[in-house]
C-alpha cells in the first residue's frame, strides 16, 4: 500500500491559519512563527489579525491606557503600560489597522508619533510646520497594510482664524515623502459648529471621516486632496447622543433616541439608512437601566452595538439578541471614569512603513 508523502503544513490552508489559529496565539509565539517559512512570515506580518476576538478599546486615563475586549478574550493583546514609549504621551489622536497615533506636548513643543503596541515599534513624525491656524486634536490616520507598498498618512485638520464661520484646512504627513504638505482642500462648516473633540476619525474605503458638532460628517480623501460634507437627514437629527463608527466595512452611526438605539449605515451613494432600531427595554428585559445614563459607543467594525451605562460597557448583537457586559478595570480612579475616549483598535503585527 502506497502512502502519499504529504507535508503536514499542506493540510493547513491560509484561511485556517489566519482565522482559526493565529488570533488565539500570544504575541511571543507569533514572532517565533514568522521564521517558520516565508508564507507564514507574510501572513503574520502583513495582515490585520481577524476579529473577533481582537477588537480592543483603548482610552487615556490619567496619562495611561486601559482596555476592554468586546469578546472578553485578551490573548495576544499588547502590554498596556506601553513602557517602551519613553517620551510619554498626552493623547491618542487616531487609530487605524493596528497603528496608534499619539500627541505629546513637551518642552514648549508638541510632536506626533506612531506606534504598533504589539510589536513595540515606533516612528516619530517631524514637527508640524508653522501654521496660522490651530491644529486639531481629532487627527485622521490613513493606513492600508493590504497594499503592495503600504504607506500611512497622518491628517491634521487646522482650524483657521475665520471670524465668521469655522474654516478648516488640512496638513498631511505622508511616510512616502517624509514631509508635511498643506492640502488644497478646505471646508467651511456651519456657524458655531466644529469637529467633535470626543468623536475620533475613521478610515473606511479610502476616506477619512469626522463628525461635527451639528452631527454632519466631514469626508476627506487623503490621496485625492478633496473634502466634502455629508449632511444629516432631518429624521436623523436628535438632541440625544450620536456616535460614529464602522459596521462591516461601512460608516455607521449609533443614535440614542429616547428609549431606542438606532443603527444608521451609509451606502455607496453617501446616504444613510436606518438598519436597526432596538428598544432598550427589549435588550435588558426587567433589568433596571436608566435610559438617560446610557451612551452609545463607536461600532468596532463588526456586527454588535456598543454602549455604556455607568461603570459598565455592553455589547449587543441585534441578530442573535446576545448581550454581554464588561466592567471598568478597578485601576481607573472612580472620579475619572467618565472622562475618557474610546478608541477602536485592531491587534496587528504589521510593520510601520519607513519614511523616505
């Protein structure tokens, strides 16, 4: 009887390795497995590890970070102390496909840098050129590691001194050129409304998105240097909370309207449609949850709704009805637990593109 000589590795397809094995391995093991063969090295180094369970929400508290994993699986998450960042940081200003962008104000100058918390790789960005406007803390980070020659672009909206209406220009740093460049694009918003400081940007389908105080959406193309405003429809405007996020590769908005949580998803024509309307009583049943104390959180790219109530964070799957609850870590001082930003972060071993 002949026995076919088949290498064990041939039984494991890329899909099996990437979806069922790599996400469950600790970081040290992933580093070792990069040396097994070129295929594994490429698979590990140049791909965002699939989610769930690796969506992690970061937020700065007292100059430190902590996290909540939506799936409750913390295998392979980065060291939250970030001790390798010697210069410290004041704020996380953007997150995109495994990279975090930081802002730090030191010695009368503020500067920016990127890091991959998993690989502990860092890349400092040259100082921003002098500008007559005020750099915004709601930066945008555009990075697509699936491209053959990936590069990143850090985009800073610059609030100009316009006494009539808020006017924004855009400074763009590209790792391809290693320099800052002022974009030709500029935009003037409705009087009295600015880019929301509590709502971070999202990079989806080649565009960066910010939410304004009037709940309109600013769309910026970091490659084509174009900018536009996507207005809210009248039926979407509410006095309650609105949070921008990502839902299965599309821009999404979570709206709390009275006793309802609504999910609005943008289509290819830049129009929003209400996909889900979820009664809060239906979610919690007989549990005592005060609706005014419930805040929507940014959708993480998957298929669950995220929201916060007091010291608890919830995820809810509108298709299955599954509800999960997560408590804030005890390390967060009680009086600071309402002063934070949630940042959507996807674990990755992608290298930071080098600046030229």
